[in-house]
């Protein structure tokens, strides 16, 4: 998998990998720390939206002709820098916990199966109207594959597991999308010079807030 990997192939690979990692969560670990203030159950509830929103957005009509269309990088820039957005994400994760029920792995497996079925029959140029603006479906799929990759790695780390090869491979298109996001945020030089060992990243540097 490289930076030229199609969004469909990227999404399919990390969808399978994330489902497999969730299946490895021990019964007594769901209340353990997951990410920041989230428990593992809350992290998994948030992860589930990488599948559920596919169906949610495709159930809505396409945006009107002439609607401005975002790229995946612009979506991340707009969506993750709005005031209060991260507090809202945290609250939704806690609210979504109930939907996981007593068998979270099975619930996520079904969500993934449903989402990948929809992906298979949806054209790349179908527009979806998200909370942050309209995107082509293939660009929206990149944002979902990005979420599955990043949070799949979060979950793997929280469980103390070795990184699955599919998630390691998916780091390449994920980094490519982050590079595009850095350009959106006028941060390409900072990121490049850091990765090239020319200077350290500023304290607290992130492209996701």
C-alpha cells in the first residue's frame, strides 16, 4: 500500500484490520484507558462512526448542483478546527457507547460489513453532504480510512498489541493525507523540516486540532 492506493483499497484493508483488533479486546478491558480521557469502549464507539456515517450520509440526497466541494484535506482542516468540535466528538463517543451493547465486536463487524457493501455500489463522484460540507464519495472515503487507521493504531497501542501489518501499510496513504492537510494549514515547511531532521516540531504541534 502506498500514497497512490485507491481510497477503496485503503478503506477495505483498514476496515478488516480494525475489526480484527476490536475482536481482540478482552472482556475485562472495555473500561480500561483507551485514548486521552476515553475508555477503550468509548474509543471503539468513536471508531464505529468510520462505518456508520457511510450509511448515514448516503441515505441523504446529493447536494444541489453548484455546491462547493471539499477535498479530504480541507474537510479535516475545517472539521477539526471549529470551536468546540472536539468536545462534541467526545460527547458523541460517550453517547454511542450504548449502541455497542454486550457484544461490541459483533456490532462493529456488522457495521463494517454494511459499510463495505455500500462502498462497493457507490460511484466515486457521488457527492455526500457532511456536517462540514460536501465531498465526492472517494474523498469522503479517504477521511473514513484515515479515521480507521489512526484510531485502529490507538486501539492497538491501548491494548499493548503488535501493530497489524495492514495498519502499518496504511500509514503511507495516511501520511499522504496529512501532508495535504499540512498544506491546507500552511504548515508544510514545518512538517518537512521536522521529518527531515532539520528542526523539532513546536510543542503541542498537531494537524488535527
